[in-house]
C-alpha cells in the first residue's frame, strides 16, 4: 500500500487526470500505464512524454525497489527532491526535457547503482556536485541545456565506466579536467557552448572508443589543442567540432599622447603557428600582419577601434577575433588631466587593498582614465566602481580628496578596518555601496553631511555602535541598507526626517526600544525590514499611513500588543511578517482587505480566536503561516482554492478535525509536505 500511495501522490501532484495516458485508480497497479510490477514491487515507471504537469513528489522515495524512472519530456516544475537518494536500486533516472529549477541535489550521489543519469533540458542552476564521482557504475551522464555554473569536477574522472558525457549549453568555466584521460570507455564528449578554456587534456586524443568530441562555443585558443588537432581530425572527422570560439583577450581602452608610440597586442595567443590581420574601425590595415601592432609617432588620426583576426596553419578552419581596443589620442600630459592629488589618492587605495592581487588590477604607468572601474569626466574622478574585485585591506583616509566623486562602489570585497570619516567630505556623492565586506567600527556621523546621497548600502559587515542620528540629514536618501551588522541602540527619531526614503533595511542587528510612531511620516517607503532585532512595544498605527508600502517585516523581535486593524489600509502590501513576537488578541478581519498579499506569517505568537472569514479574500496568497499560536475554529474554506498557494502552516494551535476536514484532501494534494497541520 505504501508503494501504491506513492504512485497516487505522483498522480495527484502532476495532474494525473489530464495525462495523455491516465490511470484508473480503481484498477490494479500493474494495469496502470507505464508502471512495471515485479513480484509485487514497483520496479519501473515510464511516463515520458505523458503531459505530467506539476512537481515531483518526495513520496516517490517510498518506491525502494524502483530500478528505472523515466519522467522526461513533460512539464514538471519545482526542484528535484533530494529524497530520491533513497532509491538505491535505481539504474536509470531520466528527468530531462522538463522545467525543473534549483540545484542538482548532491544526495543523488548515493544512487550507487545508477548507470544512466539524464537531467538535460531543464532550468537547473548551481554546480555539478563533485560527489558524483562516487557513481562508479555510471555509463551515461547528461546535464546539457541547463544554466549550470562553476567548473567541471575532476572527480568525474573516477567514473571509469562512463561512455557518454554531455555538459554542453551551460555556463561552465575553467578547464576540462586532466582526470578525463582516465575515462578509457568514453565514446562521446560534448562540452560545447560553455565558457571553458585552457589546454585540452592530451590523453583524450588516445581514447580508443572516442567518436564524438564537441568543443565549439567556448574560449579555447589554437594552442589548447594544436598538438592533437590532426589526430582528432583523422580519427573523428566531422564529429570533431571546434568552431567557433569566443573572442580572445579583454576589451580595452588605451590612451596615448600625440607623438608617443604604443603597441597593441594579445596576451592570450601564444602559438608560433598563428597568422594575424589587424583592423582599424573594421577596415583592414594593409601590412599589419604581426601579433604586435606598433604605432609610432601617434597622431589624432590614429584614434579608433582596433582588433585582429587570427588563423593557425595547424588548426585550420578556425578564426579567432580579438576583443576591441579603443585607442584615444590626445595632447594631454597622459594623466587625463586628473590632478595629481586625486591620482595619489587612488594609488593609496590600490596599495592599501593589495591592488596587485585585484581581480582587475591597475597598470599605474597608464593614464588614470584607463584604470579599471575609474570614470573621469572633465579631468576629475567622478566614479569609482571596484565591486567584486578582490580588494583586501583598509580604505585610506585620502579617499576624502576625491571631492567630485558621485559613485563609490566597493561592495562584495574583503575590505576591513573602519569607514574613514573623510568620506563625509565627498559632498557630491550619490551612491555609497560598501556591503558584503568585513568592515568594523562604527558608522561615522560625518556621513550625515552627504546631502546628495541617494543610496547608503552597508549590509553584511561587522559594524557596531548605534545608528548615528546625523544620518537624518541625508535629505535626498532613498535607500538605507544597514542589515546584518551588530548595530545596537534605538532607531534614531532623526531618521524620520528622510521623507524621500523608499527602502529601510535595518534588520538582523541588535536594535532595542520601540518603533517610532513618526515612521508613518515617511510616505515614500515601499519596503520596511526591521526583523531580527530586539524591538519592543506595539506596532505604531501610523504605519497604515504609508500608502505604497509593499513589504513590512517585523518578525523575530519582542513586539507585543494586538495586531492593528489599521494595517488593512495598506492595499499594496505583498509581504507581512509578524512571526516570533509576543502579539496577543485576534487576527484583525481588516487584513482581508490586503488583496495583493502574497506572504502572511504571524506564527509563534499568542494569537487566539478564529481565523476571520475575510482572509478568504486573499486570493494572491502564496504562503500562509499561523502556526504556534492558540487559534481555533473553522478555517475559511476558500483558502484551499487559492491558485498560487504553495505553503499552509497551521500546526500547534487549537484546531480540531472538523475545522479543516472538508478541505483536507485538497490541501494534501496541492501542497504535499508544505501543508503542516
């Protein structure tokens, strides 16, 4: 019966009544289309191309004797359940040609008897689990046509029985692992249309059974497979695909002063068998057939966009093109007219944050306007964007001399130390992004002098102390993002002067005190995140005066009192999280007016009485969580019919059977384990 129930779960969760070949659940299981029963056990399910629409239920894990599962070419959505790792007798698993999302579960590496794994043609993301190197019986591995990233795990070289591997049409980077030389049974390798680069392992050319090798649409260059090229062509013929490849080298802009010389070249192409042809503005430069294009005694007519095409006398049929080099020619001193004090400040930043090790470093011998992430306008630095660039160290105080800076973007690095108070001197600054670093100390009160600032992003650092009241002087501010730090103290009343503020993120800190009632004055707010602090007191009724509010997150505090009925006036609200506080009283019936609401969570409070029938009007709800309260009475019947609903959590209350008995099967069928009661 457990196996039969698991099949019924599959039927219900994938709209079985609408399958091309449906099941009559009143007949024996062995008569159901696509189901093979051996000695009273389900051993095979073949429902490919059968119009399955919905999610794969975790209950399939009950089919312990299943050996083959074919669900390809349907319309399955959601993620691949990690619970499928319980199917240890599985030899064939094909989920290709669906609409599955999320990561490939590493738990599938427990399917030690698997011989054929196909996840092709979905929307899977994340990396290929290195643990798949444990699938020693695997013969065919297909994950092409997804959105996978990261490198190809070298552990796949342990799959000595592998005869087919399809990784094409993803976003994979890095090299083809040298361990592939060990896969002596390989017949097919398809890695085309990724972002792979580097030398092709030479041992692949000696694989006896290899008859298909597809490398096209990557970042390979001639020298990566030049030595084995003739072997591949002779052995594989048209089954060896290597054309086209991506453009080589980086897109560059170079500045040079009239009368000087400059050399344009390639850092990526190294083979002596290469042949080159340079172009300027798309037109062939006669005689420019060397790797290096030397322009002597430059004048303004030499300005333009340069690139080359390259061929190779061994790797025939492939033409590589260089990414363009834009050459600017001027009569300036070569410094883009940037004052030396500004140039020196940038060099200070370079030196103090290990500039030589940045992802995109600077050549300090070139003009400032050629430095990565630096924008120069009219001889002054106006933008510095070094996000995601591997900066490691402190920000120097000299940053304050960049008086005309409008954007300072340093997020997603490894910056440490304090925020220099000198940043408060950058009065033209509009965007200050320093999130996702390791910055310590307090937020300087001097930042309150940045009267033109639109965005202040300091998320996910190690900042301590209180929020400076001086930030109330940021009259132009639209976004204040301070979440995930160690800030303490109360919410400054001065912040209630920020009438242009649209986003207030100060969650996940150690803030105390009450929520200022003056918050209702910030009528431009769209998002309020105050969750995961230590706030006390009631929810101010004035919040209901914020007309365009879409997100209100107050969860995980110590708030008390009742839930204000006035929240029902927030007609644009989409997310309301009040969970894990100390609220009492009833759920206001006025919340039923929030017809745009998608997520409602009031779990883990002390709420009593019935669920108002008006909540049955919240037809856009996706998630409804009222668990861990003292709620009782009939659950509004219409909730079960909400089209977008994916989660209902009502457990640990005072409900009895009859409160949701009538809709129980609907909830279970629709939500599965996401219905908790």
